[in-house]
């Protein structure tokens, strides 16, 4: 199963395993309600909200599939994930992939 966006484009395969390429290359800083990450590999800086930061931290714990990530996130918030939240998570992960913060392993 894959999550599909409004343009019928496959944006994330739930069976693919992703991980953080090398979290040691991330330099973190906080600013009000945002977390700023500088990736020394690419030279890019990204600004993450608390939601995105929590998702990325799950990948920093080790590679996982989308299903594993959704299960772990549901445990953190102590609730079942509804479909709109799952879609938001998938969109965020797709952005991570585009930014180079996560990659297939």
C-alpha cells in the first residue's frame, strides 16, 4: 500500500525502510516554537516545527518503515491515528526525503 496525494502521485511507500543518513552531521538549535537543523553534509538549513521534529527523532532512533513509524507515533501521543493525521505525517516524511534528512536504507 502507498499513500497517494491529490495529484495521484505515489508519495511514500509504507513498506520502504527509511533512516537518517548520519544524524551526527546535524547541528541543532531552538528558536521559540521551531527547531533549526543545519545539515553539514549538504550545507542546508531547515526549520522544523515540534511535530516534524518529533517525527525526525523517531528516524534518528533507527531506520524504520512507515508502518513502524506510525505505530511508534501513535504510542507517543497515546491515541489512534486518523486518516488526516496519517496523510500529514506522510507529507512531512516526503518533505524530509526531498530535503535529504531521511533516505531509503
